[in-house]
C-alpha cells in the first residue's frame, strides 16, 4: 500500500503547478472589429466591389523564400486585435495576434499611402532604441503586396519587454482592404520556419529573453464578443477559469503552422468519412470562419439544407436550434460545435460561418482551418516546448 507521504508530495507538486498556471502570466484583452464588409459599406464602397474581394483562405499557407504569404485572405469578416507598443518612448499599435503567420509588422511614417496614413504609424526617428537593418521584404496578400523595411526595436506587451526585436515597417500598402481595417498590423505567432529568414520571431525572443513564465500561450474568444471585449490572449500560461473540463492535446504534425490531425468529421450523428484517410487542421486565430476542404463543401451545404446567396450561406434564424451539431474527432476526443456557435446572427440575418479552400495540406491531406468560429467554443493552448495544441470547452 502506498504511503501517505509520497501521495501528499505529488498533490503538493500538482498544487504548485496549478498555482503557477495563474501566476506570472500576461493577459491581453482582445477587441472584436465589425466585419470588414460592414466597415467598407459604411465608407460607401460599392456592393459589387465587395463581391469581388473573396479569395481562397488556404492561400495564406503557401509560402516561398522570396515572399511571405500572410493573413487577411478572408477579407470581409471580423478580426480580433489587442494593443502592443514599439520603441522608446513607446508608440502604441493595435495588432492581430495571429497563429497563422510568424512576422510582426506595423504601418510606418515611411509610407504615405492612404492605408498607412489612416492608421497609427511608427516613426523611427522618435525612438531612441530603433536601429535600421537595411533590408526590404515583400509580404504577399490576395489583393496586393505589402512592402516593408526591416528594423530592430523594443516591443512591449504589457509588462513583457522584448529588446532588439526585428519587425517590418511598411513602405507601401494597398488601400483595399487595409485602409478599412480597425487594426494597424499583425503579430505572428506561428513557427519560425515561415518567418522572414535569419531573424527571431517575437515568441522566440520572448523565450530567449526569459519573458514567459512557461513556453505556452493560450487564447479565449468570447461566444458573445463586443468591440470592447472579444476575448483574451494569455502569454506564459493558461487561465483555468476561462475553460472547463479536461484538456484534449493534439500533437503538431508539421512545425510550420499550428497544424494538427483530424480523425473524423460528423454532421449530427452521421460520420462523413471525409477524414478516413486523415485530415489536417490549422488552428488559426487570424482567420474568422471555419474553413472546409473545397471538395466537401457541396455535400456539407446539402447536408445542412443551405444554399448560397448574396448574403452568404443564409438560413432561417427560426430553424437554427433544430440544425445539427458539427463535430471533429481530434486525438480520439469528439469536439462538438452546436449550431448556436457556427451560425452567425447579424441583425436578424443568419448565416453559416463557413468558407472553403482548395489548398491541401503539404502532405496531401484535406485541409481544414479552425478559425475563430471553432475557437469561440474551445479555449486553445499552444504548447511550444511540447509541440502540441490543447483544447478545452470555453467557460
């Protein structure tokens, strides 16, 4: 029979571990923008122009050494963003904390385009800690390229201070869609392999400079987001009160994006078999919708009884409670999305929050993108040291 002392010691270690989970972490409040479509309509952009802005969200995950393919292919939807500062004294910016890219960039005073002038711009001459690298780079988007000059400076995220951080200062930015966005730039949190070669990412420097309590960050997205509170990004740990139940851990299958395996996808009680040969899913906080492999989109809409019109995949709001749940099997655990989560109600117009991609995973598997729709339901934990992603039911 086990003695009480070792058992008590194990509980003490567990208690100290749980205590550490809530201490020394940094919680950044995220704001939720209106959809980009709404913002553009408010500024008088013609409806026909908006319809031409759709792109394949999977294009974000194609990259080469010459250019970096970035977020924002899903142009007309909402984004979640929080505040950081760059320079000495600090200059403040609103950025998307994006697990689907790996670079940090903000508008700069080098750029005179309307998209830059309409946002907070970094002025390198007003920072005593800025140093120029003398290198330019292209960040490629679906509707145009963003050209940046690279520099080093101090990046501050609340009480986390990262010194000599490489980042991009925009030289040229296309007006559509950047002019209309509520945020200024992007802070990428994916793996270094997809970042600009030869420079540390923000997360790498946070770890090397001992700024994270643990090599973990996590996200909570509110099911009822507002502009003032859309959720939180937590640096250095997890916050137990933001989730309930057990954590399901999924190993990262390719250390480029936070890409995991999906074993099955079901609509209501019926398994589709679409992932019988294996699927991959990228956990992407910079994408709003749930993205479905293009070859399955028609069958998916047919199973839900949904057709597309000018407003998207519209359903009668009265029928939403009777619609089937969607479920993913990840690491042997069924993760369920009820219709109240995957159907969006915008002023009485209800749409299914999905889109499609014809881009496959790099090893050929059908590719899903688990964006904010999925992440509203599940608190997500990105464990850098163990190369895994955790999911637990959001509180």
